[in-house]
C-alpha cells in the first residue's frame, strides 16, 4: 500500500505477487495488485482480478475499501453498490457497511434505494440523521420525477408525514432537520404552514446563518402576498441595519403594493404580525429622510440611505409622481454622494444605476461640476492638473468613467479622442507612482486610465483607423508589464489578438489567468472559439482537453459534494448541487468542445496514424447517436467578463445574447451533423454481395445508408437556417460575443464542397449495390461530381490566396479571414480524402474481378468502365491541388520570415520611446503567430498528401 501511495505502481505489483505466492487467497493483496495494474494502464487485467475478489463477496474492511478505491478510479461507481449490498446481507447489523451502502447509492443517484438504506440504518441505530437521510431521499425522488403530479401527490406528502411524526414525538434535534421541514413545505406550496414552522418553537433552531429566520419569513410573506408583514419586517430590519440594500427593495416594493391596494390599518388592532406598517408615500419619504439623518451621526459613513433616496426618486418618477414630494434634485443628490464617496472604487457602479435620472442636456455640466471639487494641481500654466494622492486619483477616475458612460467621449471626433487618449495615458503613468509598493499580485491604482484609453482607441479602430488597434495592443502590453495580475488587460489582449488572427500569444495569456473550475465553462469560449480556426492545432487540442477534463470531473466531484452535504446535514444544498451538475451537463460549451475535439482528432489522425475506422471506434462514435441535449442547451458563457463603460445603446443587450445563442446552436448543429456523417463512412464499407437486395436489408447496411441520407437532409436544413440567420447581418458589440465561424464556412465555399462530398457517398453506395454493368448513368453522375468537386476545391484555394500580413503606408494590416479559409480548406480536403478512400474500397474489388475475367477470357480488350478513369483523374487532380497549396504555404512562410517589421516607420508621434519597444513586441508576436499557424497547416497538408498517393487503384 505504501508503494501505491508513493506512485510506485510496479513495485506495488511485485510486492503483492510475493504475498500471493505465500497466501494465495489474500483478498486484499489481490485488490492492491489490481490497483497497481489499473494505474499502469492494464485496465482489463485489473478488472478481471477485482471481479475475482468481488465474486467471493468479501466482508473484511480492507478489501472493501481497496475495491471502492479501484472502482472509483475505473469510473464504475455502480460496482461499489453491488459490493456493499453483498456485505450488508452477510453482516446485517453493521452500521458502517449500511452507511457505506447509502453513500454508494448517493454516488449513482439511486434515490429510492437511498431511502430504503436510510430507514434500514435507522432501524439498526436509531439516530436522527439516518432518519432524515431517508426523508431527503424522498425529496430527491420528487425533484428527479419526470411527473410533477407524482412528486406533489406521493413523494413530498410522504416526506412531510415522516417529519411530522418526529415533530409530534418531539424528536427534532438539529437545525438541518427544521431546514428540511421548511424545504418540504415550501415545495408543497404550503407557505402558511412553512411560516408557522419558522415563527414557532422549531424556528428557534435556525441560528447558523445571520437573519436566517427573518429571510425565510420574508420569503413566505412574499409568496403569500402579505405586504403589510413584508413592509413591517423590512422596516424593522432597516432600523437595525440601515445599509442592507435587499430590505430597502422589499420596503419599497411593499409600500407601493399597499398603495395600489389602498390598504389601511385595521382599527383598534396591531397593524400586522410584524408590527407597524408604512402604507403611504409620505411615510416612505419621511422614513428615508430619517435614515439619512440617523446615518449622519455615524462615525463610518453608510451608502445605503443615500442610494435609497435615489431609488425612491426613480420609482416615483416611474409612477409619474415625483415633484410633489420634496426629495431634492437627483443631480444635486448624486453630486453630494460623489463628494462623500467619490474616493471609493464602488462610487461609479453605485451611480451607474441612477444616471438615467439626469436629462442628457445636463451631462456635460454635471461632469464639470464633479471635476471642480477634485483637488488636482498643475505644475505649470499649460500642463495637465494631476492628483496629489490616491484619494484624488480615485475621484478623478470615477468622473472619467462616468464621462464614458454618459457618452461624452463617444461624441468626440478623431482628433479630440486622440488628445483624450494622450491625457489618460499621462494620468496612468503618473498614477503608477502611488503603486510603487504594490505587490506583483495587486493592481495598480491607475490601471483603469489605461483601459479607458484602449476603449477610445478601439472606437477609432472600428471607425476604420488601422493604426489604432496596434496602439491598443501596445498600451495593454505596457499596462500588463506594470500590473502583471490585471485580468482585464489579459482578457482584452486575448480578444484583440484573436480579432487580428494571432492565437500564439493568447494561449500564454489565458493560462496566466489561471482559470479555475467553472471558469472553464464561463470564459473557455475565448480560447476554444479561435484556436483551431486560426490553425493552431496543438493548442486547440490542449484547450479542448482543459475544458473536457473539467466537465468530466464535474460528474465525480458533484457526487462527493452531495455525500458531504448528507454527512453534515446541509440538505438545502443538495438540490443546488444536482441543478449545478445538470446545468454543466447541458452546457452549450461542453457540447461544442466535445464535437470540435472529435473533429479535430479525426483531422489530425484519421488515415494518417490510424485508419478512419479505428479512430471512430476509439471515440465510440456512431452516426445514429446524438448525445447533445438540444432542448436543454444552457448558455453558461460570461459575456460581460470584459469591463466596459459604454452607454446602454452601445452595450451588449439581451437581444444580442439571444441571437448569439441561436447562432452558436446552429453552428453546433452543422458541426455535429458533419461529425456524424463522417462517422457513417466506415459503416458503409463492403459487407454485401451486390444485387442481392433480400440480404442487404437483413445485414443492416441498407439502413446505414438510410441513416447517412437522413443526416444529409438534416445538414441541408441546418445550412439553410444558418444562411437565413446570417441574412440579418447582425453586428455584436466589439466586446460582446465573438461571432461563430459559420459566415466564413458559407462564403468561402467549404459548405457546398462538404455537402456535395456526402452526396457523392450516396452515389458511390448506389454503384456498389447495382454493380458496374448497367450503371452508365450513375457512373456519369459520379464523374461529373468528381469534376465539380475539383473546381470547387480550386475555388476554395483561390479564396486562401493573398498576403496574410501586409504593410500599407507604414502600418500593418492582418488578414485573418485568409487564415480561416486555409484551415477550412484543410478540413474540406481531409473529408474529400476520407470519401475517396471509401470510393477506393468500393472500386478495388470491382477492378480485381474485371482482371480475373480478362484472364479467363484471354481477351485483351475487356472495356474498362469509365468510373475508373474518372476516379484516377480525380485523385491525380487532388494530388496536384494539394501540392500547389503546400507550395503556396511555403511561399507564405518565406514572406512572413522576410517581413522586417522593425523597419515600419512608427511615424505616429503619439508614441513615446518606451511605447515603441512594446509596439515592436506586439508586432513580433503577431508575426510569429501567423508563422506558426502556417507551419502547422503546412505540416498537416503534407501528411494528407501522403495519404492521397496511396489512393491509386
């Protein structure tokens, strides 16, 4: 066992063998040997050994534990349940084995068996937790039941009765048990009963979370629409803590609900269960003013009351009745708020919510008013006034962010924007002085100046100014050198490099972000969208692996979280864990990465290092199966991960999100169908005698061609809806979701090529079943397909021609679309070759039959059917075309190597000396990345060329 712990698996196997020679029935030694075998990649031997021991139904703790570890490493948790089922039969009174059995069921989600195991445990050892494990398992059955009715009429009422029994017998001990009771009542929509539980004696046990009882009461009051109680409770809680924002929201919601219902307090009685109720606007105004007065006596200023006043103004305006309540002018209130909290980084995000209250004509005046109160000092008359400390810097930054949000910068012309960029960078560099003592992991105080400058330059780039984008990269790289942990710099660099077609620098930037756990799903798209598209095949494989590793481990990890939740009685977390797991399993990104990963593996290996058939088999792919949950796809991407300060009309909207999801789903459908069509090729290969139609149906091959034909129809439909979608010409904001590869796929002709290749498969199959004799028409059709395919592939190649990086008037311009076209070309030619090898497998037997005939008849002139010459010509042309593309790529490599970027006159006087060195770095990175892409594409094409040469019949 020590050897196994230290990772020395071979020694562990040897030691186990020694022990087994002396005691050949030592179960535990056998299992430890099996673990060693599993870890050295001998899965089958390990499994056989384990089953040998398991068949003896061991009951000693060591063997059971060791087998559990082994099965877990094999990802076969269901075998653990069988193990403990047997153990429990032999040792029926063991608390330990029963609880292991319960946990084994929990790992595989067998809720009914968990319920039974929980009760069996409780019978042996009447401890409360075991009883409630059983209750929780009933709730889990209700959650997982497909039939809503069943869960409301059977599982939940049964769970409720089980808890009520314990309540009547006064056996409720722990907080978790009360939580569970509350959870059942809430799910049964018995809100009144749930409220009574929380407010009653049992509710006193709810102590672990702050305000746990109050929050639960509030939730039930809302469900029951008991607004007086909502209002009184939130009022009471605000008196305790006037900075708790959620209760302001409930307070306002309830006041306006009561006004709309014209509620009045009952005479002679308490207003409500929770005490005094406010039911008019006057009372609300007075209450908020009192909070502000109270707050001013505080030593530590609180933001809540001031923001609550703005919130109230906003709600009153929305109802069209603001001016009669003298709450003050929003502009003045925001100004006062800025004076109080302007030096806090949160000041901007607080005010952002309320800028709608300002009329747009007041924007410029408002900004100047804020600037006037910031203590800035200039060294000389005509120099920029700078802050003297961090406080003033924060205040100034807040104003600059507000200026961007109010659209003041957007309205400027090119010259004004460039002046602002210069000023922001000056302020950025000046602000670095305040952060000299910052650690590497801390952000510089003035980082946002740099980011804002880059945003302005991005505006210019989108307006058509090519130099601006290089300046963006220059400033971001400079920013990153001073603030190496700034994730915003890295994310923006990633987006811009990808837009320019350079993936190489991105891989390093992404790994330095150190994305953890769920982030592989939320921001992983930044990586996986571009890696393969820009020809970085190795990096693409790695980035898919990162993501897939996370998604696959999610299954295992979630089971562990659920088990911990049972152990510690955190029952309310269990449904959350399950929902989390389901959300990840139906993640759009997960489906995309799975599909693209398999396509990529085929592209890199099929018919190169292994045959197409073996590759498909190793991925257990089949054309009939579709494992993507189309109806439940969840878009978990974080599309707002990049900060921006754009006004609402320029920001990413709900509509953009919806469209992006629609586009991603369409593209995924096209890719998934392509993958399934390719996986259908090996299933069609030679297993039938031509012309024997009775047999074909039995052999199931004819149904295989039907599968391929039906997939082809689905592909056509998916392509049509994709084209319709693209007709809308949607423009996402520059920092919004990146568009898919669909537009390029259609416009460069890859799509038409790939579809006609699959149609060709169908024709070849027909030729295969009909034989050569009376198939002149089919042969001609195939010949024409070959011709038009060569034309289409040549067209696609023509769309790849051109300089990838060109120098125009001293500035660089990259052409990422040419790179993307090249990548599509490689993929399309690979599919063409897989289809050709299917043609080859059909035509070869025909040819050898003809040659046999020739020998029999001793005739020299058995006419060769035309399809052979068609195929030979086609393969020769494919070979020539691929050789031409390889030559073209060599040419591109030479041009890229010869491109002397240093000589580019950085004639833009805006660039300081220190900036020039970053510009050099940036341009070098882009050049090197393109060079890398072209090399990888070239290597892969050379391997494909070798496979063409094997196709000569």
